[in-house]
C-alpha cells in the first residue's frame, strides 16, 4: 500500500511539473531577462523612456511575469498564457 501511495505521489508531482513548470521554463528561454536600457533600445523610435518603463511595469504587474522578462516585441497573448 505504501508503495502505491509513493508511486501516486511521484506521478502527481511529475504531472504538476509538466503542466506548470516546464512551460514557464520555455517562456524564460524564449524571453531572457533584459535591463531597462535594452528594453528602451528595442522600443519603437520616439517612445519616451519614462513611458516605456511605466508600461513595462504595468504589464509585469498585470500579467504576473517577471519584470526583466517583459520585452517590447512580445504579443500580449505570450504574457497571458
């Protein structure tokens, strides 16, 4: 009985990893951390630095993604997965 419970726990842990942790690892590989200077460089010409950084912060707060992993070329659907 203990062996069955142990196997069930291992299978459950594996399923949790595949459903939640593995996809987020792929996200962070696709969108590596960048600093504010790099973020502003990648923005469209004419965008104010202050506005770009404020929008980045808001998107990070709303999406729950780490601030450093928000890129200006991302689609919103990438962030709200």
